[in-house]
C-alpha cells in the first residue's frame, strides 16, 4: 500500500515584488477555477461521465483555441487568461471538475433523503473557494536537491516569469519515494510550499506479534505505555506528559476570566468569542498529538514491537465534570481521538500494525485477575486491588489493553480460568480480558 507524506517548507518572501507576484498568481488561479466551475456545471452531462484526465480534453475543446481548432465555444478564457501556463490550466480544470463532482454527489444524496433532519437545506455550489494551485514539477516549480531554494512560475508584469525563493524548514520524507507535484499555500501570513512524497512502507510481519506496545490515553497523563509480550511479561513501561500544560492552563484561564466578565450582567457570549485563544489551543493540541505519537512509535521500534494497541474511544462521552467547571473544560479540550489517529498513521508508516480494542473494563479490572479495583479519592491515578495491593491505575489499564491486543491478534478462542464455584472451564471467559489471561494461556 502506497502512502503519501508531505514536507511543508516556508517561502522566504523578502520583497514587496515577490509578495505581489505570489498574490496575483493565486488570485488569477482562483478566478480561473471559479469560471471553469460554471462551464463544467453547464456541460456536466458530458463532463460527468469522463474518467481521469478525459475531462481535461473535453473542457479544453470548449475554452482553449489552437491552430487546428481556432474557434471554441467560450473565447472569453483565451482573452481573459492570456498566456496562462498549460500545465497550471489543466490543474485548474481538474480542480473545478472535482468541486462540481462533489456538489453533484451531495445534491443527489440530499434528493434521495440522505440527510440528518427533514428540514435540512440542499447543498449549494459555491464558486468562490479557497483553493490552492498544485504546481507540476519541472513545469511550474523547480526545487533543488537539498530543498533550500525553489523557482516558481508566477504572474508578474502581465507575463509568466520564473522567480526564485529561499526555503526554510526541515525535510523528513524527501528522497524516500517518488516526488509528487508541490502545492503552493498561503495562510494569511506566510507562503508555503508543500512537497509530497509517495512511498511504500515496510510490510508488517505476518502472524501474531510477539511484543506489542499498549497505550492508555488519559487526562492527567497524556499517554501511559507498556511493552508486553505474548506470555504476559512486561518488558518496559513509562509515561508521556504534555509539554505545554502551563500554556494550555494559562489560555484556558484567560478564556474563563473573559467569559465571566462578559456574562456577569446576563449577556450571552457572542459568536467567535476568544477565537484566537481557542485557535491557539487547537494548534497546541495538534502539535502535542504529533510529538507524543512520534515518541510512542519510536519506543515501539526501539523495543522490537510488531504492533501498537490502543483503546477504541469512538463515541465516548465523559460523565465527570459539572457544567462550567475546569474539569468540564479539560474534557472538552481532550485530544484522545486526535492522538490515536496520529499513532495509527505513524504506525502504518513505520510498518507496524495498529489495533483498537474494547475499552470498557481496562481501568476498572485488576491486571492480576483479582477483580474490580477501587480508585483513591485523594489521588485518582492510584487504585487498590481486591487483595489490598496499591498500583498505578493507568499502568494497570495499559497492561489490560496489551492483553486484549494479544487476544485479538491471536484470533482464536481462549480458555478461561477455572472459577471457584465451577469445576471445569468453558470456552467463554467468566471475567474481562486482563493481563492474567495471558498467564493462564501460557500455563
């Protein structure tokens, strides 16, 4: 299976001339896509049945005159977009076709009644979109071998010229596979060049893995990990904390203070309240998800693991935390799904298998099979087993997650431990899967 990863580098725009050229190039490309969308939607019965690049030929026969085709249906394009690069024009055509195809698909689904509510409004075809051009390598963009300089064909003084830029950033995937067309983007402050690479990751090992890395995501501790083999032996364990706790707490305190000041006279919070602070919290969570997932996958490779096991928390909703309390806000900002998604994508890239197991009972059951645990009121990260043993609750959950991962990978029915009131064991377990399940299998 081929995957695509991108290195995003920043263009060093050092003059007003370069800034104006890039802005004009992007604006002209977006106007062309907008005009092409109207033509595409008008001729959709002909364009819609095309597959792949066949739509390019159909639309070029309508807008682009040549020596053998001097007259076209829409001569406006040849006058308005004079000397427009042919490769960039074809990118704009495929961009317009993709957006119209998406609208037609969503509109057909709405007509069939596939919407959440009865009063759902039909989708609209929005022609003015915030799309970005994909630059064909060698034709619209040239990047040197070490990715320090780039030459981009831009619109300047009513002509298309090559302009050089310095690149700033680190390449992690360049040279690992087949280079794809760069993408020129702009976020309102910086111009960036995304360099995608397509490569084939190493194939995962066949059969049940001997070692797995189990990850338990939490609120106080971002990730608790443990390396467990198929016999139930724990080889390594540890914790991963967020490195931006102070910044996150400071931003949340600022939002909470402003909200109290705004609503003290009964006023409601306006739309977009503290939007910059919320956006910064989102960016902090995204960065931490990337950093922690990268460290966890590296730990799995360093300890010789063949798979990563996580909890399946899809659709999970917290019960703790009252309304308008700090704990409720922390649960709202919890990025557990984002972290699991990052771990999955990085595990596939490294050639590791990733499985999500059933989450219920991993924290409430003791890993030694003694039964339910009791959480401490003073320190919720500690728990007490039925035997009186005190242990870390997140480590206990990580062991149970690893055991459930091994059972899933083994793919066969296991024998349960004999119960005190039952002389024989059956094929259906009497207790949830814990680390002791692997010990009984080994015995």
